[in-house]
C-alpha cells in the first residue's frame, strides 16, 4: 500500500536583537483532500477489493454520476491510477481495469526480486537483532483477517507487512522504487487468491522472514524473501494460466 506523507517544513532562524539566532519551526500546511483524491482512493479500493474486476470499463460519465462530481476529477483520478498500473487504455482510447497477464506477472515479480531481498538484507545489517513491532502488528492483522475469513482486505495488510520490512533499510531510492510496485502487487496477489487461495502458506513464509530479521540473520532473511517472491510468482502464473 502506498503511504502519502506531508513533508515537514524546515526551521527558520531569525536574528534576535542580541544577534543570537532564534529558531522558529513553522507547521506544515495540510491540504484538504481534493475531489480527485477522493475519487482515486475510492476507485483504487474497489479495484483492489475486486468490486471492479479486471477488464471492467471505467467510463468517465458513469463514474462522475456515481460519485456526484464532474468528469474532470474522474479523468485526473484515472490518470493517476494508470500511473500505478491498476488501469490501462484500450484500443479505442477507453480506460479499463487492467487485465494481468504472464508478462505483467513476470516483470513485476522480477523487479521485486531484484530489489526487495536486498532491502531486507540492508535492514538487518542496519538494525541487527532487533524487534520489528510494526511489522509484527501487520502480520497479526493479516492473521486476524485470515482467521475471520475476511480476506478482502488481506492484500493491503500483506503489502503493509512487506513495506515495514523493506523501509527498515533506510534507503530512500530502494523504498521509492518498491513503493511504486505496491498497488499493482496487491492487485495481482488478490486476483491470484481468488483463483487459488494460498494466503495461509504465505502467512507462514512471512512469519519465517520476520523471525530471521529479528534474530539478525541477514543471509537467511534475504534468502527467505527471495524464495517467497519467486514462489508467489510461480503460483500466480499457474493460477492465471489455469483460468485461460
């Protein structure tokens, strides 16, 4: 899941009459959510939850009527969703929910496999044997959803878990790259679970990765992360192939 944060304003130093700098921190301006943001978030959630299935046409006029807005914020929201990979243009310049195929799965998971295991390794090397409380909470939230049979929001919970792991590497470039893949990963994973439920196996793999990290075992954490991503790729490719 992508997380948006407001940047903190820098401190501004003013000279006092005695020439001694007097720091004054100005609070950041918080912009209210725009109509575009609200439409984008609603459509994004509907796509990730499966309410808008792959191939579903997204017609500006219909969406504008549904959400009670003009076509302009809908058009801008669709542009932003296209940038995440969740929607695509068709041959007639229409917009629809993306249809995952073999190439998408291969490229997406290859990109993750190239970056995410390294980010996990760096996180362990940076922090050593240490608890990762927020990752463990994300893991527990995912387990609660599985136990309650409420797997609709599981993709988001799992993305949160993965993000807690790789952002611990404290490398802004790696994190930004992996953040770009978050929504698309949640989308294809959720589709895969609807075709073949593997979330309990994945939960076990998540627990093993977290245990290796908290024990400070960088080699094992990296190895388990890579194996987890590659297995998910094979499973998803097989599920999508069986659907054809």
